[in-house]
């Protein structure tokens, strides 16, 4: 078998619960060996249903799911050799940490001495060595999540499936666990498939991200490509912050605003001349210049409505007038920066990078 063949392949997979509305529509997706793939999207987008079909807890209404080139649509969950980690941990409260982690090995009738060795290794892996005799109720939320992760890894699965596993943790602990999970993935080389609605989490951890909406993958790409070159208007709005400008397309790549001003951009989906379009621009791709003197290309005059301090940067919300939403501009802050920053009410000039001004048909 070619090493390049994907570990998992979805071909024409559909899922409906009521026979009418498709929760997942014509899904074609390859999951590569050893990658960290996140399924990202809003509630009801089909991402969790996709994970549940892969796990075997749901069956596709149509299509095929292949593992190593073999059909697994009819294979029950316990025979798929997948580790699972859920948001609610799903630990047995009456069993110790060690017994919880050993459970998949007990089910597989692994000898006791081998169980002890593997449990100790799995707990060390998640930095819980020495806690095997504790009960889960004596652990913090982050520690319980690590136990659930150790249990998913202890039988050396070829695939680890995670459904919003960090959703119940507070922000600081969640960000810490993201770094730990990514490092663990790097060390183990196991394939991770991770469901989340948190865009920052997906961008931070993944090799690739599949953005779902209405049962369809809208964009499948690396985090950088997803952020810098979104495939459509939905992805541009869902992943990261954007300033959105409304207007019409003039020629091939020019946005004409209602007040007659024009900006050059990239016509992503080949909208036709005269079509209503929206430009999406990341806040850090807008440069700030003082008003006065000749205006540079691709610039608009604006007025600062609010300045919000974020510690490492200042976020300016700028009024553009003419029925436009406020433009968001990120201004980096450094200790050495002694220049006064614009305050509410000040006039500013916003310069837009043409390659980062992405035009989408409405």
C-alpha cells in the first residue's frame, strides 16, 4: 500500500436524521497519517456528526468511510481502535485514575503486568505520574481532562478523536492545554481529529483545518492559508476578525464604495463587474497614517470612534461613514513606543494592502 494513501477517506458521505434535511452533504475528505486535523464550525454545521460517523456512533445515510483503504461503515466503535476524548471527560467516579486509564486495556484483555507498564507510561505522558491511586473527584478539571487523554492514548490507537475536549476549562487553562496537546501530538505522531467551534484553538493547534457550514466543508487548508486567503465570505467572517466594506465591483478587482471612492483588491470568487461585493480585510493588514498631504493609493479617510487597550496592541474602531460598518485596526504596542496613538474623535487615514483586500460576491 502506498504510504501516501490517506489513513481515513470519506467519499460522498451524507447524513440525515429525519430523511429530509441533510446534516452532512456529500462529504469528501482525506485525513492524512499523523496529522492534526481540526473540524471547525458553528453549532449545527455538521462537524460533530462527521466525527461521530468516523467513531462509529452514527452511520452514514449514504457514502463510504475507508480506514487504510478498507470500508469501516459497518464496523462497531469498539473494533475501530480509536481513542476518544469528550468535553465532559466521561471518567468513572468510583475508579481510581489508574483504573480509569487501564479500562480500555482491561476490555482488550491485556495482561495485568503489561497494563501496569502502559498505564504508568500514559500517565507520565500527560504529566500525571504518581497520581494513579487518586479518585477523579480529587482532581482539577485540567487534571481530569489529562486522565481522559491518557485513557484515549493508553492502548496505542491509530487515531484519536476529540470532541470539544477543552470546552469546560477556563481560558488560561484551555490555552495551556492547547500547547500541551500540540506537543503531545508532535511527540507521538498519532493522527488527531479534533472538533471545535473555537477558531483560535483550531488555528493554534492544527496542521490543517476543515471549516464546516450547513453540512459542507467550506475550506480545508493550513491555518495560515485559512486566515490569510479565506476561500469564501463565510470563512472570511468566521475565522478571525475582519473589517468589512460594502460596494460594487468595477472592472475585475476594484471595489467602488457608495461614496465613489475605490479600493483595489483580489476578486476571490470571480464576481462579475457591477455585482454587489464585500471586501474583507484583517485588522493588522490596515496601516495607519496621519491625515494631511497627498493620499497614498488604496487609502480611505476615517475618524476614530473608540480606542481599546489590549495590552500588546491598541484596537481602533474607525468610522468610515457612507453606511459602512466601523473599520477595525490593530496597532502593535511596545514599551519603546513613545509616539502618541490616535484617540477617539481624531481623523486618521487608513491604507489597505491590495493583496489582503479580498472581494467576495454578496
